[in-house]
C-alpha cells in the first residue's frame, strides 16, 4: 500500500511540476512541492521498513528531486515575470 502511494505521489509530482512549468500558478507550485515532500517521506519509510539499498534509492531520489526542482524553479520564474 505504501509503495503504491509512493509511486502515485512521484508520478503526480512529476506531472504537476512539468505542468506548472508550462502553465505556472502559485497553487500548482505548492501542490507539486507537497507531492515531492510526500514522495521523499514515503521513500524514506520504505527504505527503513524494507532495509533496501540506500545508494540506489538515493540516486533515484536525487534524479527525481533534481527534475522537479528545475521544473518548479522554471515555474516560479515564469510566474514572477
């Protein structure tokens, strides 16, 4: 159940951050940020609970956070312009 929440939050976070980069709004930026936090928290719980390898999880997490952070920075800049 937690894994399904984690995957759903990650996909929704990627879609929302990409959409907010194209059509920026303060609400979408906050929503995408919340989904990123939910993804990171659920990923942390999964790693602790299942004793998974930290290196592979961290690489995947850094790629995810990097992509969404860039998308949200673009959205923020477009919103202020």
